[in-house]
């Protein structure tokens, strides 16, 4: 289905058009990005309604590499989330970016193309290519439009991601060579490689090559240190993309590649992976509470929340898998919402320090109301989307790792501590700042985020129906290994 490739090519074309048109028609980049992403969102929903689709072109025939894309329920869920948060990134940057606006929109759409490509790739070499493609424009967003320590943050982000990507590349090449040894030909196709029988020791080393690359993006302790700097120094749109989408590429890689390709190795490695997830949950929450910077607090909270995903995925339990999917989507929405609020506040008072805030409810009641809903979502209040994901993650993982799951519940308790601490410091107490309330544009996208958190909190089954077939496939693989 050739039309599937439009999800990758159109953002690149529109990005180039936005760059060229901005010099002649100021602010045209905003509208080009907005209409492009809105159109792609409608198209992606249409494709999802048509059922699974895929396409494959010969690319490097000598090495049996194909430009192969797969749009199943799991990919559709991630692509739709990506495009929705891409629209949010455009909305929050509407007036924030004043320099090189055309080039900004080029990098924004370029990164969207790379991220969507990661979710669609059905060939490991193509997956690696898109993995690298999304790195360059995201680094540029931090480096050019970031804040005071943007160079340090951008270089750190690039080095962490690039170094771990090389390990993944080595594992990809090794997998292809194993397939050549077994069948006589190289193959990078995910469906083909799932049937490859690899000795457990070799499987473990190959799995670690992928796991490290994905754990960096997730991120998991101890590979997390790039994230607080990158999130804090990135422009608001960059923070939205990083927290809402980029972290999810790590979780997606674990689901799509690591679990189905190396089931035996992941089960052997599971106690270590789940332990790292629990450490990430508790450490991220404690570090979030200790922060005085609004964005840095939210960044550390992301480490904590994504730890639940790592715990759930390596528990190899149906309920835990459901929790991981719900957490991925819910955190994507809630973290992007919190970073958008941080951007609004910083744009108004030119500071991210909680000490410079306080009592803002008096002058901005609409902003405070929206903010408390986002904070409640982040701490897992029942009725909002995050609660379902973390509850199911813990219930499922408890069946396999009861002690570690009990320790992980500390993350929920601590999230309430740092979440309410954030709200109290910024919006309650003595009045330190008087600031304008939400304008119509900000109220519109903030309201839509609130609706999404409530709707998926009350109707979580809608998110579980899309990737259900792939999740059942994973469970069958796990049962086959156990038997």
C-alpha cells in the first residue's frame, strides 16, 4: 500500500516548504505545520479504520534490505499519538519561536517524520535509519532554540543516543548474519527474524544491544542522565516531543523488537530489567521532589512513570502488558500537558524556578484549574488516564514479581508528594507573580488535553483494542518459551 509511505514523506516535504515560505510569508510555517499534521492525523485514522496494511519495496537488494512499512494496531496507536502531540507542539510554539521560524518548523516536521518512521518500520535496517533520522532534528531543536545551557544539553543528548544506537546497529547486523548462517541469505525483516533459532547465550548478548539503546530513550536508570538536561533546556515544543513521543520510541522498541525476537533471553533478564524499572520509579520520584525548576521536576517525573512501563513489559503478563500500553499513551498526554504549562509560565514570567512563582491562582484561575487536573493525572488520580495504566501495570507485575511490585507502589505515593508540592509552590501561597490567564488558543488545546485525560480514564478499553492482536501474539510467544 504505497499511500502508507505518505506518513513519512509528507512531513519532510511540508518541512522544506515551511522553511522556504517563512522568509517571504512570516508565520506561514505555523499554518503549514498545523495543516500538514492535521491532514496526516485524519489520514492515519482512516488507515486505522481500514485494518492492518503494509508495503515493501526492494531497496538494497544485494543485502536483502527493503523499505518495508507495517501499519497494524500497535503502530496505528503510536502514530496517532505522535501526530496529536505534534499538533500540540505546533500550538505551544505559535508565538514562542521568534528566530529562524522556517528552519524551526523544518526540524519539527523532520523529527516527526523520523518518529513516525520508527513506528512504521518493518525492516530492522530501516528502523535503525529512522532511529538516526529523528536524532538530528531533535538535537537541532535543543541546540538552536533551547535555553541558557542548550549546547551542553544538546551534545549530551546526542552522545547518549548515538553511542547506544551503535550497539543496536551491531546487534542488527549480527542478527542478519545469524539468519544467513541458518537460511543462506541475509534478512532484516522482523517477521522472518522472529522464527530464527539463536543459542540462548548469543540471544542474551544481542538482546542487550537493543535493550541498552531502548533503555537510553525510555530512559531507565542508570542511562537517564541526559533527560533532565534535555527536557529543561529544550524549547517548549521540544519538551513536548521529547516527553510525549520520543521516550515512547524506547518502549515501542522493547515491545516490537526485544520481546518477540528474544523471548527466552528477556525472561532470563527479566529480574534485572524489572529491578531497574523499580529503581527508576523510586529514584525519579525522589529526584522530582528535590527539584526547584518546574521543567526539571516534570522531567524526573517522566523517569519515574516510564519505570512502570519497563516493569510491566518484562513481567510477561497480559494485565501488565495492558498497563504498559495505557501508561505509554496516558504519560504521553499528561507529560506533554505539564510541559506545555511549564512553557506558558516561563513565557510569562521568564523563569522556571518555583521560588519565583507562588499565588498565581489569584491572577490566572483558568491556568490553575487546568494545571491541577494535569497534576492529578500525573499522580494517578482515579478517573484519569494515568491511573488505569499504573494500576494494571502493578496488578500484572505483582503476579510475577510480588516483592518488586510492592516496592514500585512507592512511586505512586511519592508522585502525589512531588505533584502537590509543584502545584502548591506555583499557584498557592503568597502572591509573588501576577500573570495573564490563558488566552483562547491556550485554553483550546489545554481543554482538549483535559478531555483526553478524562475520556481515556473512563474508557481505557478503546486504547487496548487497537494493539490487542499484537499483544496476544506476544503472549503466545511467551507461553511457547515457558512450555
